[in-house]
């Protein structure tokens, strides 16, 4: 029928509601006190019951409504029946009412790839650093991140009892970004945000080469991109493999929607096709402005160690 929203807008509207549901699940598991932690590859690579339930909820909810999309989630989970109470059928009305950018209006379900990190910042989640935690749902077409949804389940948690917990932001290049107030670090300051738990000499050498006035070390890729768009950091610098496509797809789309940029350390864009390797092996460099300044300052030792895909 004419006048109905484009497929991609319906998918983003569903992803918004599904991310909110996942955020609720993440909060409930924490409040239950039973995190169900397992180590995947070591103490810095954890999975909890919240990761498992949130991914089941996101993947089952989206694939039920959009059976032809490709969904790639972080967690390798057994094929099993998903409980009905994990399914979210809602769609964000405000998104359905937006005008789809013309270049995406004719996209079909089967052309879209959805990258899901059900709980970005799992280590921080287990340690109580709750503002680092995000739920990430990124949508890609022909290898490019074209829409992203980030839910921050514990936004406002420092305010204590009575505060409304959580928020959801989303963005689409060509349309804009919503759910936060865009701010920039004052032009004369360089504040670099980098990894909290995966540092090494390469990472610190690269951060130092940017000549920052200040360095912030926090968990979660989604959280670091939020710092960029809210004026808390000017660059996200991570000169190491370790980040995966589900960590960067949604944040990249939101960053691009406000004029920012996310690349590897060589300044090359990552691709998000269904068949690409999951690891962002040449590191991650994200900025809201002046991307070239940072690319030009990446040390030769870093470029040699991190081969571009």
C-alpha cells in the first residue's frame, strides 16, 4: 500500500523498541543478583545471563517481524525456542513518521544486515561501572552502516532512587540523530577516549602521538561514541585488534549521522557485509571533527603492526 513507511524505517522503529526491551532485561538480571558469568576466551571476555537473554530477545523479535534480514549477534547461542516474554513487537511511532532518505527508501529486507551486541561493556557490567554499558543494534546495506540504535540501560543510575533509568538514541546518515544533545569539545582541546581493560604499548603509544590534553579510559565501544557526540571526548583511539563489527556498526551510523567519522587506524572505512570477518583488526579511530588530524598522527609502528583489511 502506498504511504506505508519504508522497510528500513520499520526496521529501525522495531530496533528502537527491541533495544529498550533488551535494556530492561539487562537491568532485571543485574537487580536479580544472579549474573550467570562465564568466561569466553578469558577474564576480559565475559558473557552473562543478560548477554544471552538480551541477544535472544533482539534476534527473535527482529527475525519474527523481518524474516528475510540477516542478523549477526556477538554471542554464539544454541538454537532453542525463545520464551514468548522475550519477544518485543512494538515499533517507535516517532521513527515511523520520519521521512526515509531517498537512497534507502526502496531497500528490501534481504539486502539488510543487522549487527547486534546485546551488552557492550560486559566486564564493566560485572564490576558495577554501569554507565559504560550499552545495547547496540546496527543496520548495514551494501557494507555501509546506514542506521544505528544505542540503548544505555543505566543512564542516570548515579542519581539514585526515583531517577528514570535508561535512554535510547538512534541515528541515520541523511536523516540525523536523536535522543541526545549534540555537543563538541571546545576547539582548542584534544580529549582522547580509549580502552579501559585492553591496553598495551601500541595502544598507549598511539594515544600519546595524538598529543592529547586529557585521556579518558572507559569500557564499551558504544559508550565511547556517546562521549564523542556529547562533547566529553574529541577522539576514540584504539590501536589494537579486539573490537568487532557488532561493536562499531550502530555507533558508526550515529556518528556519521552527525558529521563524524569512524575508520581503522589507516583511515580506511570498515565494511559490514554479511560475509566479512568479525574482527576490526586494524583498530578503531572515531572522531566528531578533524578526523585527518588524528589519522596523520598515527605512528608508523602502529600502521605496520595493524594491517588494514
